[in-house]
């Protein structure tokens, strides 16, 4: 009944990897200090580039998608205007990044850290399904260009945090052709659809033409926290050109022993934890087909949960379900809905019945059901809703609300 976050208990193979990484206690910044880790990370990046459909590209493991999003933005910025690495943003043409209105807050923080400023992070209006409206994006791009600015970075979110919305990559590719920006796909949550050919066709069409792509193994796929990869398409030196700076000769060498370069030379951080081992072990244990089945099963459970909500007189969807997020609430009259559903959520958590997350959509508080536990079945979905409805009905009996608002009776006790 832990349906509060995008992660659950870790896979056993990755737990073994975590233990070994802790015992050996080395840093994956250089090949000579972590040769096996370097080989594993190179191998896994190659596997992921192939699955994403990226050619002639590169990748690196990061500390999570928030960090990966910032690295992608920084790489795109520095490649768009190379003198920035030395001169900074002072006196340069204004650079703009554009994201959907529901994009992850890491984009705001990246704009802050990189010195773009919040005003240069443009948030584009969404359609009813939580996806960026291409016409609104083009309008924003045209405004920027007309004012003398440069739109250098656009993000297609593959599975927004609350709604689970997917931006259309194919529509954004058309605009990239016209405006020349770097197209990044933030698949922290929904990017794992790439493992299933059926779900890739549904949610990630055009991914192979994007400039960069990030997704987490530690969320829906169950690897031990943290386990993230950032991939770059059609460029093998983007990280070196965009990120490398300073004299690291005391640590990084040019001998390229066994043909292996030091991974830390193109990473923002110096010390790099050995996360490749748990990633490698999960990959070898479950395989692409096993991971694809897990993602497909999660989607099937979400579809079933949606049916349960639709069949109940006491529950309602706040927005249509589009992917792996079911946003619903217990029916009570407005304006008490938000406060009641928050109290219901807290009661479920406090009493150990279940633990679910919440989010606001157009001012409406929604309970956000995330089904990522590989052991979960339909009976568990039934049990979750039974517990929630029982507790909601109890709260209504303890503190009755007006039964009828505008002639509509939202609950029957």
C-alpha cells in the first residue's frame, strides 16, 4: 500500500550490487581506480544508446534525472554559444529554455544554477491531457526570436510528475527543424516505455531523433536508488566540449589504458559512486523483455485502477488518465473537496492503511496513484480503494458535509 512515490523496494540483484559497491568503496572517476565499473558503465551506456535508437552518441550515469536535466541544459547552452564557458553570460545574446507548464521543478533550478534566470525559462500551456500544445510552443519561440533572443533548449517531458502527460516528440522535432534548438527528452518517469516496443510506439515516437534523453532505472524498473542515465545523440564529444574545465591532470591521464577513457573527465562531479554494478546486475537478471513486461504490467494496473474509479459512486478522476498516473479524489461538495481529500490522505497515512501522494491540478487537489511494485496485482488495487473508501466514508460520518450542492448529491452513505 505504498503508492506515494515513483520508487518502491529495490530489486535483489541491485541490492547485491549496492553491497559490493559499499564494501569495495572505490570511485568510478578513473579507469585505473575502477576498471570493472568503467567497463560495465560503458557496456550499459552502449546498450541504452541502442535501445533509444541513438547513433554515434555518448552517455553517462548521473546522480538522478534532476542532475541529468541540468547537465543536458548546460551542454546544450555551451554548445550553442561556446564562448560562454570562458566569458560567462555577460553581454551575450539572451538564451531561452522552453518547457511544458507541468515540467519538473528541476528545470527551474537548472535555469537558476546555470545563470539563465527564471524569466528565460518559458513555460508553455498544456492541453487537457497534460501535453505541451505545439502551437503555443511555436508562438513562444516566435516571440523570443522576434525580440532578439535565442531559444536554445526545449524539453519534451515523457511522463509528467503529477498527471503523467507525454509531450509529442514528433511535433517538437518539426519545430526544431525551423528554430534549431536542442531537443531534450526528460523521461525520468515515463522514459522506461522505451523498453517495450508497443509502449514506445504509443508514447515515445520520434525519440531516436532527439538530441538527448534521460531516464531512471530506480523508479519503475526498481533498481536501488540512485540509478540514472543521460544519453546524447549523434555526438561523441558533447560532454567533453560542454562540461570539461579546469586542470585535472593530477587525476585524469591520456594513456587510455585498454582503450578506456576516464569517465570522471566528462562528469560534473569528481568522485563518482559505482552505480554501474547494480545497473548491470539488474540488466543481466531481468533483461529487456523482463523490464518491458514490468512496465506493461504497471500500465495495465493503472488502467484497471481507472476502471475502479469510474465504477465507484464515491470517487472521480480529476483529469483523464494518459499513462502511468491515476489522479482521482473522493467526491465531496466544493469548496470542501481539497481540504477533505487532504485530510483523508493524512488519515490513511497516519493510521497505516496506505500511503499515497497528492498534487494540485488547476487548483484541484488530486490523489496521485502510482503502481510500481512488481508484486502488485489487481486484488491489491481493490484492497487499496476499499481501504480509502472505508476511511473516507468514516470521515464523512464523523464530520458531515452538506449533502447537496446545487441539487447534486455527491455521496451516498
